[in-house]
């Protein structure tokens, strides 16, 4: 029993150390909706089939996953690293039309790079 408690304490200490770099706990529902909650003063409560995280509540059967993240993932628009802008292979407007890089004006676009697909905002 003492050995189990020692191992459990070490695991919690290790998780706390790794989680220090992540400032958000992100919840994803089965329909793909993401909600990020700041972890600075986070409390988690489970009551029946409801999980409450801070001011957000979730039905447990509706959650597909939850994970720590370094940024708020609910905005959907993040700044792409400058070095990936040269690696854009395809650009689409929000209507799904493929466009050339020189046709981009202010607005939101979906771009494909070697690293994946991103939603960007041109200001």
C-alpha cells in the first residue's frame, strides 16, 4: 500500500511539472466543438453525468476528449509561423473556391501547407 501511494504521489508530481507549460484545458465534444478553460484557478467537479470546469459545464456522454494546450483553441484562427507562409500549397476562400496567393484580400482563408491545413485571417 505504501509503495502504491508513493508511486501515485510521484506520478501526480510529474504531471504537475509537465502541465505547467499548458495554460488551458481544452474540451472537445463529439460534434467537434472545442471549449478552452484557463487553468490558473481551475476547479473540476463531477455531479451525476455533468462535468463542471470553472464556469463551463459538459455532459459526460457528449465529451470526446479533453487535453491541456498552450493556447485557447476555441478561436480557430492562430498566427502561422512566418516560415510556413512560403510552404502554402493551396488557398481556399470560405466558399470553397481555390484562389491564387495574389488574389487574397482582407478576410479569412483556408490554406494547406506541408504541416497541415490552417485557417488564417488576412488583415
